[in-house]
């Protein structure tokens, strides 16, 4: 509180109301009726501030103030920070702002700006306006306005911050909209798409191939595909490095301006002063070494064509561009690995389509169907058929055991899957772009410590740098669902084809059983037994017919069977199976005429002998009686010889029926005897 004109700023006492109105303009007071309509609510004792209590006392004592010294008594007040225009607090004289403060007296409120009074408001008018202000603030709109305003400010600030971060991220990562990186990105994408359309296995053939022939063809094919992949990777690397060089040239041209020259000069002078200060400090502190620029950092800047003592602005720009280069290199590696994945998955899928008859035409046209420079015959059709060989196993003594098919279903499926994996590993011989030596200066600018560790030859870090996706890539490919699905379909195709082949194998197994019986048959004994009875001759005829039929059936079998994806070759097995029945049939053809000749000669000799005995005249009665006895015996013997002659006739009929070739006089002699 101040009193009288001798107390500094307190000398500027509040002016009377009439004087203030005449100097500051007219201000009409509210009528008593209007003030009576609005009554200020009584605040609770706990919520009343010292200023409210003071104003209440001041209002009650305003009518008692006279024109004496009491009218000059006043106090200093100021607005509360973060409060409204009517939220004031008492303040000491030594804490006021001389350029902006307020005083309150029983007459009213006076506001000073620059040491001069600018506004005066009577006490009752101020209380009435404060009450109006508080009443308005009780409305929901004004009551909630501060919170909504703070919320909107916070939200807008967050949105602007997110937009700024998103803008920075898009500027550094969205290469498709960048003027310099967009053509490079499109070129890399085109090269990767061409890379993804290659195939690791050739699936278009005009003729069936054996597994060995197929292996030789695929070895040459994969060597050619590997060369094309390496050439594509080198083209991608050259395109990227060429664009990087163009951008670095632009950065060098931009940094030759006066702004960067001044900044470089300033930073150089600053570094010299800092170096001098550091040297002076080092002289006073023993053991302190002078800090210098890293050798790796200096070599990286020289490799990029920049001076060693570049300024902070140029270094910041260079780091920004280097970070973009590294990110683009990572993106190029991702696109390349995606192309390799498409190549691998597509290769196995084309193998499945080739086996099912629906191979993609790209396998013949776009996927290097012939060697570079070779002429296309135009005879190759999409398809894949394997030659399989039916093999006959024998015991050590030469007896036939069983039949088998080589290669089997598992062998073919495992070879095809392994060939795709082998081709994939062969293609992954090129180095990833992020690990290429041409990008080491960029990485050294971004992370000098890592480059320093690599320069020292740290084996752990070197291994990390040389890390390649060769092993992990193939393992990840094998864990993919599409890969497992195609492998399952491949196994199913071969299993179905070999199930169909089993029906053909049953036919060959029947011939195998008959060949075993032929091997075990004793043709000589069977032929000699045929002379004992007519039934034996009939059995010999049945044996002869069976062997003949067996040989004819083996001759009628084709050399191979086409079973979807298999070309089953049975010619060699057929040649081995036909040996036994042909041997038996040949022995029968050789023994039958010989047997007929022997039997006929025996009968003829007996007849001649008996004729000689019958032609002899008896010399005595005893001789005559003996001849009569011989005639009786001859009658019985003739019946036996007759049966023998009938069997000889049956054998002759058997030779005629089966067209057994005859040689010598056996047939003529047999006819004469008959």
C-alpha cells in the first residue's frame, strides 16, 4: 500500500471518477436496477482468496471515504498467470512491473501502461462486470472452451509432428516418387522381373529322357541360367552405382556455392581454434593426446571425392545421401531376393505343370529353352517324361528272383527337388549389394566405428559382413507353404504313375513265374516219359503248346509302355524272360523227331526179326510146335507193339499240329512202319 506523492510510483494516485471520465472518455455506470438483477454468488470461505476479502472490505468502506488522505490510500495488484481478466492478486511494491501494473482504491481500479494511467474503472462497475464475466463463464460453451482449445492445440501439434515425421520418412524412403531414384527403381524392378521369369530346370522336351540324360541336360542348363543371373545382378549393381555417382556429383556442385564455402571456412577456422585450445590444454595436462580425424573417415571422404575438412552442413547432407544410398541398396537386395524366390518357386511349379501336361509356355520360350546362339528346332513341346528301366534280378546260380523298376518314384521326386535347390545355391554365389566393396565408403560415412573395426580385420565383424543368405535362403524356401504343396504334388504324381506301372508289372510277373517253371523243367525226361502211355503224349503236347504260347506272348509285348510321366522300357527284360521258354521249345523240337525215329526204328527192327522167324520152314515136329508157341507169343507182343505204334502216330500228329521241323528219315520210316 502507498500513501502520498512522496512514495515513488505511489504518487500517481487514482484519479476521481469525474476527472477520469473527462480525460479517458465517458463510461456510463450501470443503474442500480440492473445491478440488482444480477447478484454475485457468495463463495465459500475455503475458496475465497485474500484479494476477494480485501475487495469486499473495500466495497463496504467505499462510502466512508472522504476527500482526505484516506481517499489516496491504494494497493498494487496484478493479474494471475493462467487466469482470467478479473483474476487478480495483491502484490508488494518491489515486485510490480513498472511498465504494466494496476492499483485499486475505494474509488476503483486504475491500469498503468508505460508509467501512465490508461484505464480507470469504478469499483462498483468493476464488480458488476466481474459478476457478468463469471456468469457467462458458467455457460457450458465458455466453461468447456479452455479444455477444448487445449485439446485442439495438442491434437494439431501432434498431427503436425506426425506429418513432419511422415514427410521425412517418405522423403528418405519413398523412392518411387523421387526424381532421381524413380528411374533407377523402375530399372531395377524390370531387371528383377526378368530374373524372376528364369527357370532352374528345363521342362520342355520332344522325347522322353532317362534320369542320366536329364541330369546332363540340366547341368548345362543351370550353368547357363547361373551366368544369366550373375549378369543380371551385375547390371543391377552397375545401374545403382551409376545413379549414386550422379547424385554425389550433384551434391558436390551444390556444395560449391558461397553458403557452403562460408560454412566450410568458418568450421575450418573454428576447428583450428579448437585445436589450438586443445593443444594448450594438453600441454598443461600430461598424458592427454590430441584428438584427430579418423583415418577410416578420411579415406571414406577421399573415396567419395570430398575434402577431409568439410563443414558440418556438407557432412550432414552427405550423411543424408549416404543413408538413402544404403536404404536403396537394401531395397535392391530385397527385390533381388524376391526375384530369386519367384524363380525358385516358379521352377518347381513348372516342373509340376510339366509332369501334369500343363507346363507354362515360358518354360520353353522365355526360360532359355536352348543354348544362347543355338538354333531353335521348333519341335520341342511342353512336357516332361522320364524313362524308367524294368530290371530282372537273379540268384547266384542264375535263377530268376523278381522284377524292379529303376529309378523309383522317390528317386525321381528327390532328384527334381534337389536339382531346384542345387540350382538355387549355384545362383547365390554373387555378393549382396549391401556388402559390396563399392558401398563401404558410404557405410563408413554413416558409421565410422564399424568401418574401423572392419579395417582392423575383426573376424567376427568380417564374418558378419560376409554373411550371405545362401544357406538360410534355401532353408526358408523349403519352409514355405507353396514349396511344401508343390513337393507334395510332385510325390503324388510319381506315386500315381508308379501305381499304374504296377499293373504292367503284374503281367511281367506272370511271365516271370512261367519262366521259373521253364527253368526247372526237365524236357528230356518228359519226352522219354511220353513213350510210356498215351496220356504222357497228351501231356507232352500240352507242354509244347504252353511253351509255344508263352514265346508268342513275349514276342507280342511292346518294348516300352507310356504311363503319363513314365516311359517304361521292358525290352531288355523281355529278352531275358523269353530265353527259358525258347530253350524248352527248342529242346522239344529237337527231341520229338529223334524220339519218333528211335521208336519207328525199334518197331521196324522187331518186324523184320519176326518176319524172318515166320518165313523159316520147320525141320521137325518139334520145330513146328515151337513155331506155334512163338505165334501165340507174337500175338500178345503184337498188341503191345500196336500201342507203341499208335503212340508213334500220336507223336507224328503232334509234330504236324505244332509244325515241328523234321530232319532225316525218321518221319518216312515212321510212316512206313505205320
